[in-house]
C-alpha cells in the first residue's frame, strides 16, 4: 500500500493532535510520587490550555462543576492562567485516586479562585477527572476565602510526625457514616473530635455572625454531624489516604438559598436543617413586613459536595464542607 507525501503529512498531523495515551504498563496508581506527578500534569496542562498532553484512557469520564464535557471543552483549559502546586493533596494508592485543592488565577492576578479536583488513574492513564471551580461565595452558598486557604490547608498538610496514623478501616467507617441516615448501621459510628479540630468551607474558617448580627465572632468548630445532611447514594471512600489521615466523601444535598443578615448576603441551608430553615424564614417574613430592604426570594438549590475529613490520633482533626450549588432536584452525573 502506497502512502503519498500529502497523506503522510495528514497522518502525522492527526497523530500529533491525539491525547498522550501512555503505553507504559507500570502501575502509576500505586505510587504516591507518580500520582502527585499526574496532578501536576493536569494543572500544567490547564495553564498551557492543552489537555492533549495528558495521559487519558481511551474512554474516560470527566465533569466540571457537575456537568460532563470533554476536557478540551471545559472552562478550566480555557481560562486558567496560573495554577501553582496544590495547597492540599490526598493520595490513595489502593484506589489509584487523588484529591487536590488550590488557588488559581483566570487572567487576573489580583483575583484568585478555588479549584478542587478528584482524579482516578488505572495503570498510567487517567480514567476519571472530577473538577469544581468556586469563584465566590454564591457558588458554595455562603463561604469562600482564597486568602485564607493556603494557610489553613498548610496546617492539614503538616500533621505531627509522632501521630498515630489511622487504619484504612477507620477511614472507611468514617466515610460510610458521614451521610448515613438513622436506618443505616453506619450512622452509629462514634467519632471523637479533637479540641483544635479545624473546620473550613472553601478555605474559610467559618464565622456565623447570625441573622441578627448577634452570634459569636469566633470561627465555628467541628461537630460530628448529628444534623448532617443524609444521602443514601453518597459516594464513599473516593480517596483514602492513610498516611495523611484524609478521606473524601461526596453527597448530594438538597436545600434552599435564603437572604441572610443584609441585602448583600444569602445562605444555603440544607433541608435536613429544618430548625435553621424555619428560623431564617421567620426572619424573612419579619423583614418583608417592614418593607425597608430588597431581599433575595428563598429559592431551592442542590449542593454537590466533595467533603474532606482528616483523622489521626484517634480523633477528628479537620472537616471541610466544600459545596458547589446547582438548581433544585439536581443529582450527580457520577451516579449514572
């Protein structure tokens, strides 16, 4: 079979445009360093606006802010201009998964947004990539601080050298319990919370000033969730990092966005927190009767979470509730 010079050029160009599928059979997923390198490659490819450099599986799954798309059609590979090393990195060499979070720039050096991601690797190739970009408080429903994120996450990445590390079974039990309802035996799991357990949402040590501005100015602490939203379809054990004590769990949280505190703020309150919703609705009714300030109409919404817990020394050391909001009645494409 003859191949003309013109045809050869076309074939060469087509080959150069193909994603960098690895034919190396080394099992990258079992190496912490190799998994860290994969995360670096993902971030570098975003800054270069070129996902074709990534070692993608022939068939891969990918979402950005809960909607599926090929990487070349995602906003991340169009707008991100700066993405440094992850401020937080959890690696699971059993599942071949990793979770990462960091600040990014999207063309404006003075404005930082927050990128979170989960990646799964089989052999050398990326088979799953789940991304979220939170640009301000409304994406989460209340919380956001790219300014605080590096410092707060640094504490988690530097646990005491002499700590008692958790077993994989310990972290699996915590993940199974996090979104479990009362009929699920996992909900009976008891967890001791460390006195200095760090609670953050999207980088921020949350301060709830209260609807009437009369609550504490002290950052909220961790609570093993008695009123945590439940989800029978929660995705558990997504990333289990025994070395660092991290476990990543995902749940879908139905709720409602209420006006909050003043005309510039709103807050997403999960439906599971009925007392909080009722109190907020009472405040809305009171303010509406006064008729002095415009307010957002309470509106249904759904939170898609990648929630991080850190556990060592037989105690919960950190809890991160990281949400991305979408419309009411939504679900995750990762459940299909």
